[in-house]
C-alpha cells in the first residue's frame, strides 16, 4: 500500500488506481472520505473524518468476501464509536493546522450522542509559505444511538464538509502559477440510519444511507481565460440489509442485499478544445449539460464452516448495473489452515467487479455503450505467525489479473488511471474523453509485515516492505508499466511510551518513484505529453522522516496533551510530478515543501 504523493491520501493498493478502493463508514459506502476529493476517485489531501470518532478500522488489500463489492483493489471499513453513556464529556484541540471540538454524553434513557466540528488553518499556512492558491475547510460530524432493550439498537450518523478554494492573483507570477491548478470547491455529506437486531443465533442489520456531493472546479489560463469548468452534483441513496445466522455449531451463513439509486446526477462541463486533443492532435472541445439517474443492486450469500481446525469460507455475489444493462456474477473462496505453533496459512481467490465512474459516462456520447464493469481476478496466499503475545509477522504473495479496464481512445497507449488535482493543460481531466472497456492488466508482488504492539514493554511499532510489478495493455496492444506501480515500498514506525506522561514516536517512509510520461520538448507540439513514451520514466525515490513528542497531564476530570509534530524532519523536497513551464519552455518538477512543524494542544474533559 502506497500513496501517490506526500500531501495526499490517494491509496495505491497493489498497483490499482485510487478509484478502485472501497470505503465504508458504519456500513455506508462512501465515495470519498477526504476534503477536496477527486471526482471519480477516492483520494484527497486530508481526511474529513475525525479520528477520535473511530472505534475500529478493518483494512483488506485483497481477497475480501462477497459482502463487499463494486471495487477491485481494497476495502477499508470504519466503525465509529458511540458517545459516553455515563456523563457529559468533551475535547478541544488547537494546533497550527486547525481547531476542533467534540461533545458527547447520554441522551435520554439508553441513548447517547457524539458530535464534533473542525475548522482548518490551511489558509494561514499556505499564505505563510507563499502559495498562490489557498484552501480552507470545515467539517461536522454527529452520531446518535438509541437502544431498545437488549436486542435492538438504532443509530444515526451524519458527516458534512465545506471545502473552499481561492486564489491570490495579485501578481503575474501568481496568475501564472494558478493557471496550472484546477481549483476544487465542494460541498458534501453522507448520512445513515442503522437498525441492528440480535437474534438467538444471529444478527440482522439494516442501513439506509445517503451520499451527496457538489463539485465546482475551475481552471483558467494566466490571462484568466477559462480552460475548464465543471459544475456537478452526485447524490446516491442506498439500502443495505444483511442477515448473519449460526445455522449449526461450526457453520455460519450470511445473506445480504444492497440496492443503490443515484437519484441526482447532474453535469455541466466545458473543456476547451486545445486541452482535449484527439489522437491526431486536433482540438475536440467538450460541452456537456445533462442529468440522469442510475440504479444498481447486489445480492450475496456466504457460508463459513470449521472443518476441525480448518476454516473455509465460500460465497457468490451477483451485481446488476441497471445504467449499463449488465449483470455480473463474482464467486470467492478462502481457506485458513493452522500451521505450526501460533501460525496459520491463508489462501483466497475470487472475482471482483467495479462499475465505471459516473463522470466517465458524460466524457463522450459513446461512452455509455462502450464502457462495462471492470473485472479483477485475485489470488492471495499468506503465512501469519504470532511470535509472542505482542509480536506478529505476516508474509503474503498475490497475483491480480484485470479485464475490461477503461482505455483512452484519444491516447491509445494508455488506460484510464486518473489521480489527484488534474492540470488540464497537461492532460484531459476526470475521464472526460472517449473511453472503451478494452484494456487488460496484471499486478503481482510479495509483502512482509511485522508488528509490535504496546504491552509490557514501553516500545511499539511496525515495519513493512513490499516488492511488486504492475502493467496494463491499452488499445495499441503493448504492455506498459501501470501509472501507480511503486516497485519497492518500505515503512518503519517506532514509538516509546515510558510512562503515562511522555510519548515519543517516529515514522520513516521510503518508496521508489512513480512512473511518469515526459513532455514533448521541441516542435509545434512542445508542452504536450509524449504518449509514445507513456510511463517510460520514473520520479526520484521518495523518502521522509516524521517525528512527534507528546507530553500529557492528568487531573481529576481533565487530561491535557501538548504535542510537537515535525513532518519531513530533514526537509527533503520530494518530487511529486512534472509540469511544463510555458515561460522557460522546459519540463520542470513539482516538489513538496520541506520541514512542516506543528504544535498543538488537546484538552479532554
């Protein structure tokens, strides 16, 4: 698992693009859990979820069961905690990057509430550093829980975000720098109502969910002439029902259905012809003003049986994509076998499907008929061993085969793998171009993970390393390196907590550079990406060290935490991408800022 750049949360899981990752929050499928999220993808610069709300997180980088689908790379399931049932409590956090407050407590008989509000100070930081573009955000979260006896519980969750993006265009240099930024201003929320009923030998859970996002993205040239404008609204309603039964002593059965209706899909898009060139280099401007709805449904069944010490799971999932008139069946199987003392072997295999993103369907009038669900067949084998009570090691190998991957008709060398903030002067953004599900690919690799939990020893941490390869074949029939192939990734985190007052921790990250496509540097096409050399070069190796020190004070009903956080301690300006400088007529590298210190105060009461 890697990230695209140091300043973003775009997960890259085993060579897959960020849009292939599935996120669930209390059972609600959330299109993006980040502020300033990328439309049609899952990444962004900062999470909109308050980490203090999270009770537990489950992550799978492949081989997950049939209860989860419509994504081909990974699953992240976040369960949020309930409010304090005993008394009113709160928390206030003030730091150089933002302000936040939490309130929680009992709500009537057998009920609780949990609420938070946060405001970033990114605008102050960006102004201080001298950036010409200025982001700032708010987010709001609440969770209400009511229990009815011992068997029933009803919970309501709502998370909202306000993301504003502005420019400082006072100087010609600022206007030039801002001409390379597609500025995203967004409003979004997701909410859900969940009823859980405990049976004598099982659990029934029903979740009614709603997600909604508006995008207002603009990019102008240095003379303030519009190059790109995207005003979109995407609203989706879901009903998820799942019944888990213990049908015998060693047999468990899960049945479920998820129905989703996108009731509000509205797109108003304008993209200049010079920023949307066809395969012959001719301008192909795009103007879209349309709306539509989309229905999809998934039904699944999975059984788990213990055959002595061996655990076997098998299931099948059927997905109906009404807006594509397509039905797909996805079988999956998994086996866990004890191996030696405190060890186990794991094997899983399965098929996964994912629908095209809605924004891709409006990129060309023919995309609706040419696009089909992406297919990924995965095989994962691993060995896990508990070396001692607080020390675990895991080794895993995997192979993934892609089919029906979206290819770009204007760029026959490339499959569609967008990421991050698109600069429309470099390439066509957000899949707004003719596409066809004619691509194929493969990804394979090996991963080692060692984790030390905090126990009797005051030290904790983990170390991981992965080696992998990814390649895709587009319309020209040649296999090329995937846009998110990071051949080697290493992470080390170490923490020391000698007592309840002090904690020191550090994290070191190392990753080989991502592939990139160079620019044409001569002739009339200078400044355009050279797709004949698609993904032929690599960015420099990424590495960074982060350190943090916490000092805590505990009083009768108050805990105070003062912390110093140093990101990128030795100030390496890691390269995150390339751009074409119109002034120098040369290819230049984008680099991150150096040392980023943050001091903060957290007050719990």
